[in-house]
């Protein structure tokens, strides 16, 4: 047989396999519309758990019960809906991946705080979808906690009384963005005066993503990111804009039902624009 034909015959099954390989398309239905998402193979425990909860209908009639605009929407509290005792509310081991970050549209697992959950295990059902915001590179690459700490010391100096007054005026007006920008504007000055470095190291991916797409960078490698919205971010934004009470609970409940459809990766790319990597 011709060698070229042999080579073609060898490649054909591989090409067909790649084209027909399927993935789980997640559909979250809400009164604002539908959210479509994929879940990452790099986080297999979280992916399998979410699909199991969805296919068994356990997510249905849960709600987005915690909403903070320009931050995230959180939902999927299966355990409370079912009235499960705490002893039956399981957790999932963290599956951190430095390449899976909290960009706008990321889906991540909620969890209890480090003080009672030092292993940073994820809640077995609750998840959140990131809305976030776009950052300037200066804000993104500055250690904001240390900046604020040293700024508060800096403005106690007699020579910085005018700066302290500007900061207090911004606080009284509730201009928190203005307070942040004022602190950032004094970063270089404070570093030189106090002989400190207030920089924070980020990857190129983080800088490029958070200065263009946006997200919530301070959550990276603290909470497991296990999926991404590929259509319906306008729906997420409508939910995020819901009126809430003092506990960030929507005044009008936003109930969800979740559906899973197994379709080819090729179709997902064609219809939703999601590009799979070689690892996926």
C-alpha cells in the first residue's frame, strides 16, 4: 500500500476522535435568562461533583443567595435546600491551578474561612460566578494591604497633615475609589521616604487579564476555579444588579435550575467561541 495512504489511514481515527470528543455544556436557567458554561478537566473532582448535582436535579430550586455587584454572584446551596445536617454536608479537596484565575466569568467554589478550614477545602455544592472589575496595572501590582497600612502611618506625620485631611474628606464623602487612588498616588513617595517596597508579583497572564477583561485577582489560589461562563455574562450582570438587603441577599429571589448537555467540543467552539487547549 502507498505510504501516504498508510499515513492518512493512521491519522483518520485521531482526527475523527478529536472532532467527536464530547464535553459537558452547563446551562443555568434563571428568570433573567440562561448562563452557559464549561467546567475544566484540570479540576476533575469539582467538575464531576457539579455535574452529578446538576444531573440529579439537586441544584434545581436553589438560588443565587448572595450578590455583590462588581464582585460576584453566589448560589447552589443544595445542603440548606435539602435541610441536611452539618455532618452530611461534605467538602471537596482544593484543586488550585495557577493558570485558572478569577477572570470575569470564572466559576469557583465557595468555602469556609482559613481559621476553621486550613486545608481550604471547597463547599460541596456552593459556587460563585465572578463579575469583578478592570484594574489599572499600578493597582494590580501593588500590595494594597501593605500600602494602606503604611499610608495610615504616613499621614500621622506632622508634615503630612494636608494629606490626612484629603483622605478624611474622601472618607466622609464615601469616595472609596478616590481613597484608593490617593494612596496609590503616594506609593513612590512613601517607598522612598520609608525605604520599603510595596510591589506585588503577578504573572503575565494575571496582568494581561485583569487589566483588560477584569475579575477578582485577590481570590487567586485561595478558592478553586473550576469553570468558565462562555455565554450569558449579560445575565450574570443583571443578577449582580439585583437589589439586596444588608446581608447581600436579593430582595426578590433568583432561583436556578441547572441542565447538562453532552455535546462535541467542536460544536462548543463553533457555537460559543470557547477554544480548548491541547491539555483540554
